[in-house]
C-alpha cells in the first residue's frame, strides 16, 4: 500500500491550506493543497471533507475527466478520486487557485498565500499537478492500493 497524507495547517474563513506528503519510512512533501473551509454542518460546495483515510482511484468519466483529457493529453489517465467520503461524492484532486475553484475537492499548487487575512490562494497549480499527478496515477495503474489520510493539524473549531 502507498500512503499519502494532507496535513491541514491553516484554516481561514473561506479556505483551508495544507501540505500533501508521501509517507512511509520518511515524510516527503509533494506540494501545497487548498480546500474549502471547515464547517460543523456541511454546506454543499462550501465545506472541506472530514478528516480520515480514503482510498484513491482513477475516475474515467464526467466533465472534469473530459476536460483534463483535452488539457493534459497523454499525461491524463483519469481524475484522482477520493472514494468513500461520507456525505460527499466525486471528491477529486485537481488544479485551482482559490476556494472558488473547488466544491469540496482538493486543489494542488507549488506556492501558497496565507488565508488568515484574505481568501487564501495557490499558485503554480498546473506545475504541481503535472509533477504529482503522474506519480499517483502510475501507482494506481500498476495495481497499488493508494490511500490518502487527511489530518487536521490546524484545530479549526
């Protein structure tokens, strides 16, 4: 099994910033992440998913898949999909810059701007995606079980 983990490190009024790691014998940072904000009660398209461990799969249908197949060509094998998230459906890992680009999904980027006094933002999302996506997609295609653990380091409540 291959393990990934997002440490949610900074909660703001509109977003949550985190760091995506590959875990194992060592913890290797892969990129920054951005999700919707924490809420006690789920509001559709405005709430980050609950902490926990979720299996990843490649989703090869839907609008995001079709769009990314055109955008990324042969690099794209399907959307990175977090399965079995309670109360959520089709949670994906994809490109984007702010909480306006996500509806419960996890965005990736190489640069993060704080969300304490503003909205929170990722930059260089495409570069991070092009670096991280092939690694995870290859594991899945090669039959590895890949799980993503979301850990709240930020104490948002």
